[in-house]
């Protein structure tokens, strides 16, 4: 009997249960996170599960940090700090498929793709959480003009810096975890440092690509609504206690789909960097 699946299930149950209790996950989000965590460890190992855990714990912690200052902005978002199953799968679903792919057809490309997807969702989440604390108004990724805080496609220096930090953190963790479990073993310092640079580039570059792709999609084709009371551009169907009206974008292109597409793009960028290196 493979005890990795049991270990994965127990670990996923503890983490998802604690997140549900802390209101970081809804009930559906907890169930999705439990299944995902089980697969990540059972079909993979600590490399896969550890990166997922790093993303989830850091993102949950930042979502609660200075929540009072971000509360007004969250009223404009379709997804709040409490993630549901759709958001959990949008953030980690591609990585889970890569993990299963590596189980049946082992190849380093799966790990590169996986790190890219996780770097993207981490970068995007860190950018959103820290960017919401910026004292400067965001600028549109399309034309550089100032836009109101919370506008989809708006970027700030603080948020972009946080995105790079989150992406690089995933890359560094990938290097450390693979070294720890023996997937990448080095007898000399120089090759090990070269590998650190490689994984740092894979995470950093792909994560930034994913984060900016998310902002670009949000500014162009994401389904956006307009509040009939305050006039703000929002993602939600109800704002200021009134139904919103469609403003732009495709109705099927919601926030989860944007996250999925941007992380997919980042995964391919990471795959390309990894295979070249």
C-alpha cells in the first residue's frame, strides 16, 4: 500500500480544515483544497505539495493582513479573501494536472510548467493583496493613466514589486525542495548555485508574465460591470445594494477564467525557460 496518499490526505485535511476555520476557504473551497492537496502529495511528493502549501499559506496570510484597509476594495471583486472551489481550482488545477502527468509520463518539463503556474498565481495574489495597500493610485496597464483603486487592469509599483517577490519565492522554494528530496543533487557549490539562478529565473520571469497577463486580460476581455449608484467599474453583480449593468468584456470571462489563462501562459513560459536551460 502506498502510504503517500494517506500522508497527503492527512496533511491536506489539516491544512484545508484550518483554512476553513480561519475563513480563508469556504466549504466548497475546503473540499477542493483537500482533494488537491491529497493528489499533490500522493501522486507527487514534497516538492509538489510544498510549493502548493507555500502559495496557499502566504496568500491566505496576506489576505488577512490590514484587512480593514482592503475591505472597501474587496466589495468590487467577484472573489473575496474567502476562496471557493472555483478559485481553488483556478489557482491550483493546472498544477494538479501537471503532477498527474508527471506520475504517468515522468519528465522534467512537468515540473517547469508546474512552477510557472504556481509562480503566476502567487505573483498575482501577492500583487493584489499588497497593491491594495499602496498609497498611490494604480495606473492602467494599457495606457499608463491613473485609475481608481480596485480597477481591473490597474497596477502599482508596490503590487508589481510584491508580484516579483512572490514569483521569485516560488522559484527559490522549487530549487530548495528539489535539492532536499534529491531530485536535483549536486556535489559542488557552483552547479548548485547555477540551479538556484535557473529556478529563480523560471519562477521570477514566468510569474511576472502571468501576473501582467492577468492584469491585461482584466483590462481588456474580462467581464466587468458598472455600478448604477456610484459609477465604479466592478466585477460583482450587486454593488451599493443595487444590481450592476454589463460594461465590457465577455460574460464567460470571469476572474477564475482569467486566473486560469494567465497561469497557463506562465506555465508555458516556465517550460520554455527550463528546457532551454
